[in-house]
């Protein structure tokens, strides 16, 4: 292996929260699809948070119930 060509695992940019359980994702699309799917199955909201985008998605019953994006001043 050539030095400097190692593939590092990308850090999770999205956290899916179901109750106290947290599942990290690097892909926005995968995180939102998982949250939407799980929100049909669980009682209560499923939250997707992104520190890098300063955004939060809240799914209830398979539907997006709330989207919040913090803006910089």
C-alpha cells in the first residue's frame, strides 16, 4: 500500500434519534429515508439532526412534521 492512500471512514454528519437510540449516517438521503421509514413503525417522533448543516428534521407517522434550519447572522 502506498503511503497516504488510506481511505478514512467519513465522520457521520447526520444522527437519527429514536427515543434514546442514536444511529449515525454520513448520507443525508439515507438518514432521511431511514427516519421516514422508522417513524411509521414507532410511537413518537423520529429526529434527524445535522451539526454541519445546522438543521433538524422531525418525522411522525411516515411524514415530515417539522424542518428547522438555523441561519447565521
